[in-house]
C-alpha cells in the first residue's frame, strides 16, 4: 500500500512519513513545493541511514495519487488543501489528523471549526472521498522518533465503515499503538478538542501522557 502525506514537510507530516515507512509502507511526502518535499525526504533518509525507508517526494497533487492519503497540514489549511486535490482524492480514504487549538496565555483552548471539527470540514471539502479521523493525541515528535515505540490507544472515527477499517489497519501496523473504533465522524469534534486537555496535563506535569482504555479486548 502506498500512503500519501499532504503537508508532509511539517513536524506532524514528516514524523508520520518516517513512522509509516519504518513499518513497511511506501510513503509519498507531499507539499505545495515539490522541492521542499524532496528536502524533507532526503533529511529523513539521512537521519536513518541504517534503515531501508521507502519514501518518495512530490507536490500535494502527486502525493494525492497514493492509495490512502493523510492530511498533516496545520488545521486551518486542511480543508483547503483537500479541496485543491479533490480530483485525485475522489473515492479514496482520506485521513484527517489535525486539532483546532490555540494557546491563550498558559492554557491550550480548543477552537470550533465551521463544521464542528477539522475532519468534518475536510469531508465537506471532498464529499466524494471517504474521510476518517485519527492520531489526534500522538505528538509529532514521538511519531518521528522511529527508534522508540509510541505507546497509546488511538481513536478512529468515520462515517464510512471501509475508511474506518482501512485506518485501523494502518494504525495497527505501528507497534504499541492500539486503534479503537470511536464511531461516526461527528465524534471527531470532542476527540480533537480533548487534545487541549492532554497538552495542558503535559505542561503541568512536564511529561507526555497517553490515552489507554480499559475493558477492551486485546
């Protein structure tokens, strides 16, 4: 399976690209600038000379030609980026992973995008795509540190059962991540907003907390 990462040159996108390639996926790092994507691709490969990482580079349209596409842009650019690539994304699983947050003083506060969540805004922008939402609570730095596992439960939601299944399969390939079906895409709103709570706890206790659900089958 080939996975495209739109906005793949930022911390979240480059971290995701490295982690997915580390578990055997073919990855295309996308960006508005193909040359910027090439720089980030080369940087990832240089950082891990002992690993055979299958990472290509292209602009966002080229990355959108992959089998499954993650959108790793800042939250306020996610829907617009998806809309620009709507033709290539038609009929595909498109995964939103952004949280709409703002730092106000010493606190992180959730913002409310026009349709209630970033994921819902992306779905509205590409109505012929199968949008899922996941990875909202996994820090970009930990995703990119492929020498160490990322231990967490990861919530997945979508209005499309096939998108949920595909996203769960991808997340489950990453060691120590457990994907949890969190229902329909309407649940993306509280999932995204809860990231503000986790960030606040991290700041207070100077740590990195992870979500774990009890009572689920292993």
